[in-house]
C-alpha cells in the first residue's frame, strides 16, 4: 500500500493543486507596476467584491500586508496598539518600528484572543508632545487558533471610532474565522478600516497576501509597497493561484475544521501518545484557525 504522509506542522506547507497550477499556467499577465496585469487586477477586484472593501492590493506576504496597513494609518512618531504576541508586533521583525518609525504599544491578549478595551483605552496617550500619538488598534483573527466573537469585533470597531483610532485586522486566517463563527467574511471586514488576508495559509496558494480596505489606505500602501521593493512585474502568475484559492478553497475550510475534529476525537484514544499529540493538536488547531480543541492535556 502506498504510504501517505500528512504534514501537520503548519498550514503554510500546503502546495498548489493540479487545478491551481493549471490556472497559473494559463494566467494572462502584464507589468503590474504599470498597472497592466489583468490577473492581479482581477484578484484585487474579486477580493473587494467578496469583502465589500473599496480597494485591495496584492502583496508578497502577510508580513508585508500588515506592515503596509500600519504604515497607511500611522506616520513617523505615531503608535499602534497590538497584542503582546500579535504577529504584527512579535513576529515581523519589528518592521513597523524599523521601517516606519512607528512605535508599538503591546498589551496582553485575553485568553479568548481579544484585547481588553478598557486596557486599550488606558494605553491611549494624551495629546502631549511627551508621548507618541496613538493612531491605530490592531486586532488579530484568528488569534492563536481562536476566532473572535462578532460582538467583540463590533464593540472594538465602535470603540476605535469613538476614540479617533483607526482599526486594522490581521486576518491572515480571516476565512477560517468567518467559517468558525458562521458569518460572511464581509460582515467582519466591514468593521475594520483595513484587513490583511493570507492566500498562502489554509487556502493553499504558494505565495501572496492581500491588503484590503479604504481606498486612501490602499493608495498609500501601494506607494509604500514600491518603496519597500514589493512592486512586482508579471505577478499574474502568482495572483492566478490566489484567485483560484479564493474561488475554490474557501468553501473547503469547513471540511478542514471537520477533519480536525475527527482527528482529535480519534487521536484521543491513543493514550500512549499523550504529550506528543497534545502538542501537535494544539499546534494544528492554531494553524487551522479554529478554537483550541483541547482545554488541557489529552
Ligand atoms: C502567517 C501569519 C501572517 C503573515 O505571515 P507571512 O509568513 O508573512 O505571510 C500574519 N499574521 C498571522 C496571524 C499569521 O499567522
């Protein structure tokens, strides 16, 4: 019998399917820096119609999508509030500080992946030249495998508007989050000024992310993308994979979530693999973007 190997390290290890490769092969291309790549344009238009956002920008990675989003809201000497272990603060090489001169104000995530809004309020700096100007609140969804509740996101959105902050969502796994709370992704996106979405995680594209949101932010981001060396030429080759991913693979996320539940249920019976399995399953649930399946060891 042929041995099957399933790599559970991360949802980043997905490889393009035959259909996706075919779409890449067939892609019409042009010079995207000149605005001439029809496939990139189609991908950007398609995500806008799915999320209901004004504009979108195809970028090389989720890290770049977050960095560009932060740089589109904040200027030198401004500040963004994010979770202590947030990707945009803790896993992106300090990019916003290094490249944007934008100071982070991290606070601890609560166990459900949210940021306590009273704590956020307490960290907003007064309008005084001793302090950085607090401009932006960044949420992450899913956060470490947990989907934020819709009500929380709504509260955070209203809160940020009342406080004069912009609000960004690191939605690397936005579609997992949406599937998990059974809401269209557009309802989530509507609560934020900008949203970043990864095509190369559970959606299976080999590369690429999208920065979506208000036109003025995306226009600013387009400029910074060029400055950061992220302008791409015949990028339709990779955009075609992203387009294939959002057209074919979003509806399959539920299947992933169900498979994970099934795996969890069956693996629990193998008591001899306790510790190893606990770690693997926690990691797997983080990657799949659904709530951690195991409150404690198996
Ligand atoms: C993977 C990920 C990103 C982006 O990562 P890249 O490897 O740069 O594409 C951003 N935020 C979260 C929460 C992620 O999991």
